[in-house]
C-alpha cells in the first residue's frame, strides 16, 4: 500500500510519497529522461480507481525478472525516487496508492525504470479530475501546468472532426474569445492563464461552443483553489 499524504514544509502545493520500509529521496535532477518516446514498446502502466482517493497501479509489457525504480514527478518539477521492493506486485495489481491534500486537476507523472536502465514505461495520473460534460457528450478536462496554479491546460473532446469550436474564457470582468478547429480525433487543446491584475485567485469559467456542443467548465485558480479534504 502506498500512501500519499500532504507535506507542507517542502511541497506546499503538492504531496510527498511514503513507502513502508523503504527510504525515498527527492532529487533536483532526475537520473532518467521523461521522454515517453523512449518507453519500451508494448509496455504500459494503467490505473484503476478504487475509491475517490485510491488507485491501483498495474504494469504490463516489461520483463518481470528485473529490479525497478519508480519515479514520480510533480507539477513543480520535484522528483521522487522509490526503489520497488515487490516487483511481482506491480504486475499483479497489488500496488495501491492513496492520495490526499491535492488540488483537483493536479497531475503526477510516473516512470518505472529498470535498475539497469534497459526498459522503462511512463504514465500520467490526475487523481482528482476536474471536468464537465454536456448533454451531447462533449467534455472539457483541466490540468494544472504550473506550481502557482495559474497556467492551466484544457482538453476538449467529443467534437466533430474538423468543426469550428468557439472558446470563451471568463475571469472576473475579462473575457477572451478564440476559435479552434477540432482535430480528427474530435479534440481541441487550450492553454490559459486566468490571472487578473489585483487578484490572487478567482472562480472563472471556460466554455466551448460548436454546432454540436456547448459545454462549460467552472474552476478555481490561485488562492481560490482548495485541496481535497480541506
């Protein structure tokens, strides 16, 4: 069982990873590349949600006779390095994670790398998603991209391939409109900064409108963001 509590002194907006009977070190410079193009072909990390705050990790496509190190990378680029004492458990779905004191939309990058650096696999998890869906099935999902919770990424999906999508970002009295063309997979991607002069946080909205969809995501930024369980 892996427990991920909040750690205020070193990671004020994030969490620290604790592993029973195993020492974890935070390193400023990772010993691996985070380029997912270097992942071992056919290898995969999947997460199965068990409850609001609990996930099970399962690994496939990697050799089981190697020693592994699990790395976790936070949105502020802090790196957590954890030797894996139970390699077999990773492949059998016995690696369980409990998350707390995180923001909705806060991502964690995972990398599982063999001790000899020969094989590796990557994944991203947002333990507490922040999204909105309209009646037609179009969806907006938010991910925090910066440590100060101002730079945000929004993925829209469910649009018709090639259709024009109007995006409307409202923060306080500021309104920003833009036009996007949905990709072949029906997705759009937007990076926004909802910051307003004189404000340290707020409750903006982001809307995506097309001929087939009209979906609005309500979220918080900056000091208006609250961690889960607070």
